[in-house]
């Protein structure tokens, strides 16, 4: 199911329309000439970086692409955030992003007031959802930030693959009308998302896994909540990293986290970066990284 990796480019999108979907989710549709040639990987959780202007009247300052990759040294990271392509319409070239609206944050504040004509930078997307061949069942577990990705995965679920989706939102007013593919079971739970404790780890622990068959567990939500999920799947269940994907989408108290990270000395930052450069299995590398962050109070 893994899609094609597309050549990296940076694009400019112009807001065509925006609408509130729920009290805390706003849909913004981008189009315009700056998106001519834009393409999708076709992977349900494909994500990209959005580059916000310093103020609404200015154009965003776009990063450059070096050796096929975004050059993160060429951009003010404070203006960049990661979002899911909720939909791409090849006929019109329109890209849809669903933003969680919350207090604070460059992205949420921009999206709250987005109106036709506003301009933003975006790059070529990439996907992470990559189930094993011969998939027979899957669990999709998400909080609000990951609902755009879960929704696409729910809509695109392959026929014959038993799919259970558990979506965590603040309350009933936050449920969305999803066009689930036949055979997909969707359950809404309430909490998390900065409104209360997240229950994603508890959910994953309680889901009865089908006996036999080929399964995949995709979980995305608040970063620290995801640490417990990852540890459970890898250490307690002993799953190979090909059998699951766990992605921290946002960090509760991000401002404090960023300050704390910035205050680390160069040696500690190098140690953290080096964790990703080993040949060890990704599942173990991720847990090692989580453990080091926790040790540093991050
Ligand atoms: C692969 C990937 C795909 C993503 N797709 C989406 C998407 O489609 N839609 C989406 O809304 N988000 C998505 N996110 C999450 C998004 O990148 C973060 O929520 C991001 O931090 C928002 O930036 P901000 O500038 O609004 O807030 P920040 O500057 O990061 O944070 C400001 C404050 O807001 C809080 N905060 C941040 N995000 C949330 C949240 N979701 N709920 C409650 N409080 C929050 C922080 O704790 C902090 O206190 C995705 C993340 C990843 C990694």
C-alpha cells in the first residue's frame, strides 16, 4: 500500500474556501497557479509541511530544496508545521487540509482566520501508513490531529480488510460524518485533545486482536501518549515494526517542550540525533529515543 515517493518541491497554495466542520476543526481548501503540477502519493496518511507567512499580508518565506530534500537550514522553523493532505482533487488541483483549532500556535491561529486569497507554502507530501502484504485486519486509532489521516484511511480501506477505527474527540459535537468504506467499524470516544487525558494507550491495550491473519496497527495522536502505545506494541506484544505505525502528531505543552529542547547542550543534541543513525530495528530506535527524551524531562 506504500505509495510512490515523489520528487521534492515547494509550492504556494492560495486559499479558495474555508469552513468550520466542528467547533474545533476547520477545513481549508487551497488552489491557484502556485499548485500547478502538484501530485499526491495516494497514501492515506500523507503529510506535508505548511509554511506560514509572518503576517497575513505577506507571502510565506519558502525553504529551498537541496539534493532532493527540504533544506531545513533555509527556513525559520517557527513558521513551519506538519499537516495531512485530507484530500487532493487532480481535476482542479485543489488540496484540502483539516486544521484542529486550539489555543495558541502559528498554524491554528492562521487557520482560524483563513479566508480566500491568503497564501501559504507547502511541500510535496509523503506517507507513513505501510501495512504488510496480505493484510486481513487493521486498527486505526487517532485523536483529533490525526483524524484527517484516519478519515482518508477509513475511506480508502481495502475491501476484505477488517478495519476498526477508534477516534478520540472532545465530545459528541466533534463527530464527523465519514464516508467509511464497507466493512469499516468506526467508534468515537470522548476525551484527550487538550480537553482531558487521552485514552489512546488504554484503547490499544483493550482491543482484542483477531487470531490469525495479517494485521496492522496504526496509531497517531499526542506525542507522550504515543510513547506508552509504542512500548506496549513493541516490548509487551513483541510485534515487528512492520506490524504497526505509531506517530506522535502534537505535543501537549509544546512551547515548554521547545524551550527545554533548545536549552540542551550541543553534546546532548548530538547524542539524540545519533540514535536515529544506527542500523538497529526502527521499533527499538524509536523506544530508545523516547526513553532518552523522558530522561531529559522532554
Ligand atoms: C504527520 C503529521 C500529520 C499531521 N496532520 C495534522 C492535521 O491534518 N490536522 C491537524 O490539525 N494537525 C495535524 N498534525 C498536528 C500538527 O502538526 C500539530 O498540532 C501542530 O503542533 C500544530 O501547530 P500550531 O502552530 O497550531 O501549535 P503549536 O505551536 O505546535 O502549539 C501551540 C500550543 O497548542 C497546543 N496544541 C498543538 N496541537 C494541538 C492539538 N492538535 N490539540 C490541542 N492542542 C494542541 C500545544 O500543546 C501548545 O500548547 C499533524 C502532525 C503530524 C506529525
